[in-house]
């Protein structure tokens, strides 16, 4: 295939055209004049624009990068010669999200469509290779002269240098085998780990089910024992309650009898006390205390005794009479003798008589008062003399002591009644405690609590048994699980066999690939070395190519080959240009040649090597069309 003309509305190109001829086409143009855009346009006309490609960090997809700057639709046409026929292909855009999706291919100068040529297969039908192989061989973009391996490129080169068949690739086979291997096991994922997990889970379920069945038997035996314990405790509780009720009633009855007796004794004591108090109140001195009355009687007796010891008025009146007589006598003597002594004596005796009379009158009055007091005191005790008072006092003392004894007896019976009442209250409380069969401290209460605990334990065991039976029911039939486990183990052995076979196949394929590499790499390396020697004037003799198309080269003076990372940028580009040309020679069709599109790949070459590279391209252009875009003259 040869390209003769291209017209583009693509990126910065606004309906611009380029014409090409056979052999080597060198399009010289300065930077930013559209060289890269023309290269991308030729590829887009052959293989179309991938509208599904998305923007990535540092790069834009072609649908955005080469959108026409004028805002017009992305479109173009290209005239070419294929299999001796002039063909014109065009691509246009109806929608912005589907650039250059509309395709047509006609014979140049006519409206006759080229049969079998469409938007999807145009590039591969015209060039003889897929877009992937084209990008890695005949299409050399600026700054990307190095080759990256791919399964398609590998298949094509391997087929050409080995079997002639393009249907197989070590990389594809290895990836497919490893994919199958990963499907079966990849770390903890895959069919085998899933089976292992299911087998382990099923085995655990069976073990758990077996353990649950054993536990169920043990728990059913425990439940039977617990229910028997409940039955025995129920009998014990019933008997104990009967005994406690009987004992409590007997003690209460005895307590009530004793309380009644103490009550009756207290009533009698109260009655006797009342009689003694009434007798005391009916006595001469009433309910006065004995001590107080004795003190008062003692005072009264002492007063009576004092009254009995008063002075006799006779011994006062007699001297008064004598004094009066003497006064009369001396007055008579004075009258008869007129002696002053007699009158003075008469006066003195008269005064003495008056004084004694006054004393007599006072004593007489005191005597009357004493008699009145004595009378009143004796009247108080209803006695005629002082000796009659003491029997009266003795009788009152007897009544008072009788009252004190009655009070003491009432106090004692009252205390006995209170003590008996407290004892009865204690008996009642004790009876209530004894009859409290839930919270008391009696035997029946203790047995009742043990019965309640035994019932709770039986209920818990029953609930656990029910839950265990539910779990067993949810687990399913152990026979079914055992059958499923056996089937899973059979499948596991089968898949494990497949995994082992795939692993063996991967290892065998790797060994076979090593042998293929001895044929694959030398073919490309031999051809690349030829091109490398031509471009460098014979300085570099050998080129070694790995499967991933990484390359190294060696001069005649080097002992070992140097990797591309140890080369200058110019030599690096030379090395990979030689590899590209070798790949083109091996990967592109022999009959209908594919054009070689080069975008400024020689920019890092010095003048001598640039001229040698141009000469090499001239030689290659004798067999295929070469289109070189460059900024160098």
C-alpha cells in the first residue's frame, strides 16, 4: 500500500493537503507546524479514533487532542494505492462524541464502493496488520522510538520466524493459563480456596452437629435429673410446710393460753388494788401517804405534849391577891399613920398586883388557846387523849401498806402480762416467718428456694435443649451434609488435579518458550544489528533483543553488551530505530508493503549519523514507502 494524498481537518490542520510519492518522502517543517498532527491523521484515517478513550494524567485522548481548532467537525480523506487499485477513503463526524465514525471507501474518481472495506477493518485490510502491531512497528511517533512488546506483535513475529502460524503467542497462552490457574487458586481467592472454605465449614458443621447431639443427650439426662430433683423437693416442701404449720399453731395456742392467764391475774390484781384504794380513801385520812401522815402525826403529838407543859395560872393569881391585900394593908396603915413609906409600899404592891393580874389574864388566855388547840388536834384524830392517836395511825398504815402491796402485785401482773404479750407477738412474728415459705429462714422456706432454683435450672436446661434442637434443625440432615461433603471433596480433588495440570503446563510452556526465544530474539537481533551497523558506520556489531523488546548493543571492542540505559540519547534512538526497522521487516507483510511513518525520530542524531540513517531509509524505501517528518534540513 502507498499513500498518494491526504487532506485533513484535524487539530490545527484546516482543510490542508499533502501529496506523497513512492520511495522516501521527507517532509521538512519547523516545530509546531503540524508534523505530529499529520502522522496522527494518517493513523486515524487508517484505524479511526477510539471514542472510548479517556483523559489520563499527563495525556489527552486523540478525540480531544486533535479536535479541529476552528470548531469544525473532525474529518478528512486519503488517496492511496492498494493491490494495484487507486482507492479514496474518507472519514467524517456526525456527532462530537463519535469523531470520524462515518467512513467510506471508493475507487478514486468513481462512486464505486470498495467491497469488504469498512470503518472497523480498513487499517488492517490495507496495511496487513492490526493497529497494535502498526503502532509498534511502522508508526514511529516523536520521542517514542523504543518498542513495547504486545501479544499481537509477539504472535506475528513468532509465527514468521517459527511456525508460520499467527494464532498463538506465549504471552497470551501464559496469561490464559495463569488466568485459569488464578480462577482455581490465587492466594486466598479462587475456586479451590472457596471449596476448601466450604469443605471446612461443612466439616465444622458436621463436627458441631455431632457435638450438639452429644450435648443434647447430656442435657436431656440433666433435665431428667433436674425434674426428679424438683419432684423430691416438692414432696419435701409439702411435708415441711405441714410440720411448720402444726408447730406454729401449737406455739401460738400455748402463747394465747399463757397470755389469757396473765391477763386474768392482772385483772384480779387490778380489782384488789381498786378495793384497797377504796378502803384507803374511805379511812380517816383518805389516800394520804403513810410517810406524810406519820410526819404530821409526829408534829401534832409533839404539839400536844408541848401544850400539856404550859404554866399554871394559879401560881400567878395567888401572888396578885397577896400583893393587893398588902397594898390595902399599907394603904390602911398610911391612912392610920400617914407614913409615906406605907403609901409608897401600898403603891408598889398595888402596881405589882396589877402586873400580876395582867400576867394572869395573859396566861389564862393562853391556857384557853392551848385547850382549844388540844381539842382541835384530838378532834382531827377523833381521839379523846394523845394515846388514842397511835392506834388510828397504825390502822392507816395497815391500809396504806395494803394498797402498796396491791400496787406491787398489780405491777408484777402487769409486767407479766406485757412480757406474755410481747412473747405472743414474737410467736406470731415467728409463725409468720415460719409460714413465709418464700423468704423466711425455715426449713420449708429453704426447701422452697431450692425448689424454685431447681425449677429455674430445669427451665434453663429445657430452653437450651429447645435452642439446640432448633440449631440442629437449621443445620439440616447430617446424612445430607456428609453426602455434600463427599461430593465437594471429589470436586476438590478434580479441581486440584486441574490446578496441578495447569501449573505443569505453565512450567512446560515456560521451558518451551526458552527454546523459542533462542529462535525469536536472534532473528530480530540479527536484522537490527545489520541496520545498527549501517547507521553507525560498522561501529556497533551486535544487538540483543529480549521478549519485552528491551535491547542492548555491543561494539567490536566491548566484552559484554551495554543496555540502552547506558547509551547516549542519540545512540539510544539509533538502537531502537534499528529495532523498529527490524520489527517492520519481520512483522509487516511481505507482499503488499505497509508505509513506514516516522515523526522526527532522527532529531537526536549528529550530522554523520543523520546522513547514514537517511541512506538506510533510502534503501528501505526501495521496498516500501517511507514518510519522514523532520525539522532538520
